[in-house]
C-alpha cells in the first residue's frame, strides 16, 4: 500500500547507475582489491583461531 509513496524516494537515493566500488569511493582499484584481500585473510585467521568448524567435520574427526 505504501509502495507508490516509498519506492520513488528510495529509488532516487539508491540509483547510482552502473558503478563499481573503487569508482564509488574514488579509490585506486588495486588498493580496493588489496584492502578486501587483507580483510578476507584476517577473517580466515580469526575463524581459524576461534576454531569454528562444521558440525559434520567434527564428527568425522572423532572416529
């Protein structure tokens, strides 16, 4: 019921067209790739340190 009132406002805010993150943030594309790679490596390291594993993996290791 509120679609006609809400959607045009949200669409006007969110309509940037065809852009990529480096262009949106005005950064070098290689710097953006490096930043996301480092964040992924940090996430993998933290997951490894915490010891989060899949449930079926743990069951297989006990046998």
